[in-house]
C-alpha cells in the first residue's frame, strides 16, 4: 500500500483514487474508466472503418479491377504493420487475448491494440471478409491491461480488467451491453463469480452509454422497419427449428475447420510473410470478380460489389427484412444464390484471415447464419411448410444465432447478442432452441470452438469450469513453502551428504546450486531411494550423478494453474521455488500436497 500511495502521489492522482485500491469495489471505479476509454476508442475505430470502406466501395463500384487492387493494397499494408510491430494483431484477435489471459496473466502490450486498429481498418475497409468484434475485443483488452498495470493492482485483478475492456468493446461496436458482458464471462474468462461480474457490467454500461450519447442514437445494429411483429412462434414449427439448428451446427463446424485448415496451409507455406496476405487478397479479388460477372450474366444487372466482401452487414439487413423476399425472383433462384454465398463467405473469410489479414469472425458467422437460415426458410416455403405469417427472414435471424453459437460454443452469448442486435422478441424462443441444438451438435463433431482450436494445439489449457478460473487467480506465493537446509548442496558433493541432510531436515528433494548459489537442478527423493538399494555404492557416488536438470522451476509471479500443470507433467513430490532474473536462486520447495491443500481452501472460500 505504501508503494501505491507513493506512485499515486508522484502522479498527482491520490485524491482521485480510493484509498483502498485493491478492494473489490475499487475495481468497479477502474472498470468504469476502462469502459469509457474503450467506448471512445471503438467509436473512433468504427468511424475510420466506415470512412475507408465508403471510399473503397465507391472505387470498386466504378472499376471492376478494384475488387483485386483494393484488398491487395489493404492487406499488404496490414502485413507490413503486423510484421514490423505486433504479430499478435494478425488473425481474428480473440484467441490472442485468451492466450494472454491464460499464459500471460493478462499482460498485453499497448502496440498490439494500436496495430490491430489500423490493420483491421485496412483489411475490412479494403474489402477483406472479416468483422469488427475481434479488433474491438483486442482494443478493449489492451486498454484494460495497460490501465490495470499502470495502477499497481495485484496480479489476480488484471484478467478482470482485461475483461472489462473486452466487454466494453463489444458493447460499443454492437450496441449490445448485455452480450458484451456474457461474451467475456462465457468465452474469455469463463468465470461467472460476482467479483468478476460487477466491474465488467459497469464497464459495458459506461461504454454503451458514452457511445449512445456521442452518436445521439440508441438503435439496434440490424434494426429493420419491418420487424417480424406479425410473426408468432407455434409448436408446429419446433421440428423446423430443430432441423435449422442441426444445419447451422454443420455450417459452423465446416467454417471452423476450413479456417483452421487454411491457417495450417499458410503457416506451412515457405514464402516471405509479407507476400502471404497479398496472395490471399489476390485470390479473394478473383473470387469477387467471378461472382460479379456470373450474376451479371444470369441477372443482366449491374451488381458491382460481392456480398461476401467486407463485414456483410448490408446483406444481413436485407435478409432480415421480410419484403426482400417479395421482389418476384423465383424461389429456386434465390435459394441457389444464398447457398452459394454460404460457401463463398467461408472461402473468402479463410483467404482473408488465414493469409495474414486482421479482423473478427463474428460478422462472418452472422452472415453464414443469415444466408443459411434464409435459404432454409425458402426451402420450407417451397415445400409448403412455412406458416401463414411466417417469413424466411425469421429463419435468417434464428440462423444467425445458431451459427454464432455453434462456432463459438457460447450459447448464452449468441442468444443475447442476437436479441440486442435486432431487438426482436418474437423469435426469441426459436433462437434459444436452434442455438442450443447447434452448440450441442458442433461440440459433438468438434470439441473446440473457433477461438479455442489453435490454443489447444499450442498446449494452452482452457478449462471448462470455475476450477481453472480459480486456479488462475491464486498466486503461488500464497502456498506455504518447505524451507531448504542451511547447508547448500553442490554437484560435486558426495551423495552421502544428502542422506545425512534428509535424516536431519526430512526434506524429500534437494535443489542443487553452483558455487555462487545459482540453481542448476534437483536430486529427487525417488532417485535417492533407488540409489540406496545398493548401499555399498553410496560412498562412491556424487550428487552430480543423480542430478536432474529437466525439471521446471516455479517463479514467484506464477499462478497456481501453471504449478498444477508442472506437477501433472512431472511425477515428483515437490518443485523448487526460485528467485526471478537470469541467475535464479532457490527460495524453498513447493510440494504437491501443499498445492492441493491451498486449492481446496480456495474452493471452500468460494
């Protein structure tokens, strides 16, 4: 506390911050600040993106060749930024935030957020097929991490502050404060405790309030003047929505697998990293030109920009408008176009993100759900199973929630997000049903969500319950340590010395050090017992002959989840706690029994 007061006084901030910083209620104050800052940043990001998007789309409308040139320029500049300043800004952002929360304990470098802003504007604004949730999550998470480290909070609070920023980003960009909260609690933190809930809710509310005040409006992102007020969900439609949920589950898994396969292929491709996003942009542009020329040949119209370019919000809005299906076009024709858009959007998003572009996967998931759901609704209409007041628009809306739920494995977030994006209560029940069915099917086919797949392959344990979240909040320094013998053990010592020390101190394992006290390894009790089988050989053995240098050490700044992983990977009763720095020195032993005792105590406290 003295250190905190000194720092705050030096910065002239002591009168603005509660004296009891570190208490739970003080996190709410900082959460409000993070939410306000993130809301302003998200507004700036959205306005800059719309500006670039409008200019590029005007050029693409006039010149067909701009469908290639626009993405090439945008993604080439993205590649340069990512390569030079922040490699974490590549891709869809959320997995990087999750990894920072799990492995980095919530530490995110500020350049990551800055580069992510510019890179996503260049990628999506130039026509790249991606969304905005990844960028705003990374922007907000970076803000939460930087602010959380600027104030001397304890390590256990930093993930919560990162979550505040992420929720605020979702809240502002989608005008969805409730979904922002559940996105963080269900996907990022996987923690629904009151301590995490309160500051995240406040951050999300402040962000939404500031956004609405500055923009002067409070409307749903996909608000339609023709909302489905005449629609009434009936029990006879249950089978249709169950089938839609299954279909959307398959679409979600196909999207996830295609994206991950594309990332694997690009990672294995031995060309310069700056060339990769350009190749993706060229293929995306060729795909767009082929689509436009095909539609012109079939319809004879002047279609100029492919529906699968950018975030696809205009197409989604049309699909959610019932009158869009009454333009006189044959149902079979619309069905084929929508079905083709499902496949093309998957390919376009894979080319954009796998090659090195920057953006989110939430908008592509919404697009896939809307097109897939609308196509399914048209099919029902064709075979006479659509109710009298029904519309393919209702199935498009429900499909959006179902694909998002299937791809993220976050059912609550998907349900609440779609309600806030449309504010249409008339399809809430089928949304709940289809989203749940899609999540179950997607989880059966593929255990990992679109965010978790790559992390699990990197060995990052996500966890599926409060246990993992709890372990990540317990510092290893809270575990009682076993003191070391006063007499240090060197590699050149005879093994008989350890036998004597064990009889005196009853220590199971022995850290071994250099002459200057630097830790070099351990002799385990198991290895000593093996050596004692042949007692006649003990006088001839040195400590160096039983020394193990392959065992991990524990640093004072680590959390209990990492320590549990160490014990799981090594069949040993204790590990050495060492000092930080380049020349670590033994502090004491952390035993498996003490770790489990501390964990049990934490469970009882919660």
